[in-house]
């Protein structure tokens, strides 16, 4: 297969063993001495990529392409996951050497590998190959064509066989290519069951003249017709017969067939009739079997390879591809692409078979890339198939030729839609001077009944859709109408969706519900935006459409897309939108999207300030409150904590003006968070608890409206505040509760904010297993949503956990890289925490002079910026460094520790006070002052009534025991 390297065609059961480790790629399992090893998904992908190419140096580009094929990531992410992988393998420890780095080039796996095979598992090539048959299928019975092995139609076939035991008229109805003929042939073979004369089959595909239908039926029955009225002869022969007559492809002769089958049913009651058509015959006594497409996975990425292969559409695809190329071997990644093609082809049998034949010769990736393009219309199928089934174009040509002029026009214009569309959208967009909206709607229903348009009844209001390759065909037909008509159609399409989005609702709940219902319209909205901003588009539509669609993109956390369209729209403000509510929403969305995707740039700040100015000019208090919240978090993220408090104070004023509980809660939340970061923990707790009293439970509607969930941020800040106040158990309970609520909101920004803050709490309390698990989730969410500041922060978090565990490794380098990237994006909220960890990492590495210089810089920065909550801890750490560098100057160390203790008490931060007090007690013990040390530690034990299992409390108890022993010895 030309699109997948040979060395990737590994069976599911293949095991790659090296040292004490064993990897089973098909199961995505890493074991050490037979015990499963906890490893992140990206790290495992890296390991498998290296193991499959032992000894080869893979460039950074190649590894990124293999592990992150669908997203853009930096080399920093690769280094981050490679570092984690080496740590898991213990690379470099006790002489173990697995991964070699070629500086400036890439990485290679250098340890010996043994390839093992577990017999009780099926390899990938077997798992996706067509099942073997114990006996050859019959090549043909009577006038029936040969049967092909059906996939996913057993229930349909058996139901029709059972129902036709009593003579009836059944019509199998479905769109072209769904598999009606194959099902009818299978039913005929099952009914025969050794009685060849029971079933007769007639294919009307080649019959174009309705007058010839009776002769065609007579020919299938072997009746010689020499009379002028063949219908009379046909009925005479059928009266005494007991048989099943299968009439295939009735749609182009439907009026004639309808009349004939009614005559047969009346004259020959023992004759059963099974017809296939793209629309019902609408005759007396007709029973209709609507043939649905084959089952396919709606979200392929949610299933394993084995699960994907259970879907009939995927099974059919694999069988046809394998039969077209016996040597075809499909890798694990190919199954996901095959499932995606089946989804895009909506389970339609003929398009699936054509695509599968293409895979047999051109490979999965190439076929997947071209699916839905005009080239795919000409992909060839079986030579023995009916001419109209040999290519999709031929099948569509057949269907198109049966349409009226009015239906031609409507079908061609349907190419403007991308994905589902409503009847209202179709009737308004397709209508012009050539066709009115009622006529367009009626034609759409006719096209749906003929199977050219799919109808989805799962929604509250039915929606319509064209198959991807059918849309490609329609685009070709639309192009024939010329540029003028295409421009007018595109304008109506963009105008319709601008109007649809321009009335989102009055409250966050209304906006949320409406946005949720518009999920299926993202394709049409994107298409309208691309046309509006394009060279043939209309700037007058482009800006209002971008502004109206921004809340929808934010609703689905499509930050990068929101940023792109809003940025382009701001270039068109001179068209008369300065100072309008439209510009306010545009700037508000742009500022938020820029902040979370590209960091806290001046452009983001400028956009938010401009939006606030407009809200104030419009005297829109609710919008002011929303924007003050975004400005508060912006100032918080750039480390400007006095400005953060100033924005919060203004929010309190606006909240009081509004006077609603929600407004008061939002304002109090902003104030409480600001006080927490500035170091006033008692006041922070008061404001945060006030916010929680006034706020309602977290709802995604409010989350999307404000840009992040204020109640969630409140709970997170309260958890941190409670830890600082000396209540670690309460802090952990709040952290777990709020993190779970954030995950349930399904809002990437809010979830990342939650994880950043709860990770700090886990690190502070020493719950490093929870911290590691939370970090893995944080990385996945940040990378999946291209939230660059959080991707950079993940490096610092990993290093901080390692340092807290006393295993720094290369943590200092990771922290330096993380800090450089965060500072480049002006994301300073985590700077103090990471610099504190950097100082501790330097201490663990024996670099005390460098640690002292860094401590002095960080302390100075905190005092200047107002980032005071961690200042007592920094003062404590600096005292420890000073004591190491000047061990004889114990008085200076004592004074520095007392400075940390005093500031801790002033802030109400008992947890920082505990750490500084333990260091002071340690100093006194070293000086032989055991009594003083014990008294200080006793006071700490009385104050700290929670968190007996935290790392700080365990250290306190150990030091307390030592003080008692030394005091007794004295």
C-alpha cells in the first residue's frame, strides 16, 4: 500500500520487548516485568514510533508528524513528552540506555528489541480481512443474478423473506447506491432454497419505453408473447402460478409499473411482488420497506479498532478493499480513516464499495484526502456491475436524467449548502425570479423522495443534506449556470445565516440554547464567511456575519477560528460599524480569543478596552460587567495585580448598579480573586464566600457568555485561599468538587483554568499522584484546543511536580523554557510559582549562588507587581539559601525567617507560616535550643487542625519528634 510504510503494518498482537519492558502496540500497553506501566498517550505514541524504526534517527519533524498528525505543535511539546518518556523508562539510570539524541537532528531507539507474537490474538491484517466462507456462494439460481455476500443486511433480508411467505406487494425504497438491488437478489436466493422456479427476476434498468414493460416481465417468465396485448397474455399465465416476481429499478418507469403491479395483484393473488425503487410506487396494497444506510460510527475517534470493525459500513469497506487487493495490509491508524470515510459517505453501500476499490489501488490516505472532490465521482467499481453502478457519476447521471427542469434547478442550487440545512433555509436561499419559495420547497421534497437528498428526522425539525460526493456532482452542475447566478446564490446564503445568527437571544440561557441548536450549521456558517471575505464576496455582509458568528465559535471553544474571523472583520469597521453593539461584540470576542490562544498581547488588551468603551457609551451595564471580568483576568494573567484589583473594584460598582444576585456574585468573585493574589487572604475569603452565596450553580450558558465560569473560578480561588489560611482538607474538597464541575461544563478554557489552580493545591499538599494525573489531562485539553499559554505552562507544571518529589532531573531546564515561553506571551500569572520551583530546583542541584540571585529577582518583582501571596514562601526559601551559604551567620538567617513569619501572619497565611516556623525550629535545634524549637512546633501543631496526611504536616510531626528527643537528651 503506497500510503503507509511497510514497517507500520504490525498485527494487533505483536509485542516488542526490550530490557524489562514489553510494548503491545495493538493494545496500547506498556509493561515492566509483566506489570502495566502508567504512561501518557503521546509518550506511548513516541515510543511505538521509535520501536518500529529501531536504530534509525527520526527527525523532530518526522516524530511530530507521526504523533501529532492533525494538529500543529511546537518542538517544545516533543521535548516535553520525550523527557517524560525517558523518565518512565529510566533511560540513563543504572547503565540503561534506550533513546539516543542526535543533537540538532532527532532521536533513535538504540537498545536491542525482540519481536514476539501472541498466538491467541488476531493480527490487524486478520482482524480486518473479510471472513472466510466454508462454501462457495451460489453463482446463480434460475433467472436470479449471482448473489454477493451482504454485510449488515441479514435482518432486512430475513424480514422480507418471512413477510413474502404470504403473497404481497413489497417495495424496497431507498436512495441510489444504498443496496436495494443486492438486498432483493439475496431475498430471492433465500426464498428459492432449492426451488429454482419459485422466483423470477427482471431488471428494468435497460428498459426506457414504458410500453415495453409487459414484454420485459413476460421475458423474465419465459412467456412467448405474439399477441398485440402482451399484458393480457402475461396475466393469463400468472393467474394459476405461485411465485415471487422481483422487479428491479422501477423509478424511471414508476407510473407504468404502478399500474401493472395493481393488475397483477388483482388477477394473480398467489403471485408475490418485490420491487426496488427510489420512491414508493404508491399503489393499492403496497408495503414499503425503507432501506436505511449501513450502520457507521458517528464519532470514529471514540471507538477502538476492534469496535470500529463491528460497524457494518466499516466491515463492508474492509471486505471490498481486501478483495480488491489480497496483499493489502491495513495499519491501526487506517481503521480510523476508513471509519471516517464511512461516516462521510453516510453508510451508502455503492459509494463505500467504490471508495474501497480505490483504497485497494491507491491506499487509505490518498483516498481519504480526495473523498468528496469531483475526482471521486469517476472512481471505478466492478466491471461486471450495471453500467450506472460502475462509477458514482454514472449513478448520479442516471438519477439526474429522471428529474424535471424544476428539480434540476433546485438540485443544482443545493450545492451551496455544506452539511445539513432546514426547509426554511432551502426555500428562502434557493428562491429567486426563476423559482418561488413554495415551488423550491416542493421540489426539495421530490428530490428527497427520489433519494438524491437525505432527510434526518432525528432533530425537532427535519433537516436535509447531500452526500459529500453528491454535492460534488451538484457543484459541477451549478457551475454551468454561470458566475452571476452563483454570486446571487452565495449572497442569499450568507445573508440568510447572518440574519439567523443576528438574534441569539436576550439572556445567557437563551443564547446558549440557540447556539447549541446551531451546531449542525457550522459548515454553512464557515462557508458563508469564506465567501463573504473572499474576492467575489460582499464586505457589507462579512463584518456583521463575523460578529454574529463569534458567540457560536466561543460556544464550541473554537478560539482560533473565532480569532481569525474577528481579526479580519475589524479591518472593515470603517463601513459604518464604529461604536455600534456589533463592534462591541466583535472586539470583546477578539480580545478573549487572542488572550487564550496567543497570550496576553497588547492587541488583546486594546480590543477589550475598546469593547468596554463602547459598552460604557451605550450605558450597557451587563456588557460592562462582562468586559470588566475579562480585563480583570487579563491584568491578573500579565502579573499586574493592582490593575486587576482596580478592574474588580469597578465591577463591584457596576454590580451594585445592576443589583441582581448574578451581577453581585460576579463582581465579588473578581474582588476576592484579586485580594487572594495580593496577599489579603482573610478579605479574599469574605468576598469569595459572598460570591458563592449569591451565585447559582455553574451552567455552561453563563460560562460561554462571560468567557469563563465565574463560580468555578470563585471555588478555585477559595480552595487556594483555604489552603493558605491553614485548612488543607477543606481546600482539597473544594478543589476536587470544582475540578469535577469544570470538567462537566465541557468548556476547554474553564477546564484549563480549573486544572492550573487545582494542580497548585495538589503540589502544595504533596498529593503528587493527583498532580501527575491532572497534568496529563491538562496537556491533552490544552493541546487539543491550541491554547498556547497553557501548552507552555504544562512544561513548568511537570518540572514543579518533579522538584516537589525531590527528583529534579532536567526540571530546571524545563522551567527555564516554560518561563521564557510564558513571558513571551505575557502570561505572568504562574511566573512566581514557577520561579519559586526554579529556585528550589537550583538548590537541589547545589547551585546555591544562582538560586540566591533568582530569589532576589523574584522577591523584587513580587514587591513591585503586588504579587504578594507567595512572598512569605520566597522569603523563607531565601533564608534557607543564606543559611547554606553563610552557616555561621545564624542571626541573619533568624531575622530573615522572622520576616517570613511576620508577613505570613499579616496575610493570614498559616501554611506559609508553618513552613517558615519549621525552618526556624530546625535552626534552633542545630543551635541546641531544643526547648525553644519544641515550643514553636507545639504552637504550630495547635494552629494546624487539618491535613494530617499532607507533606507539610508529616514533616512537622517528624520535626516535633526530633525536638522532643533532643530536649529529653539535653
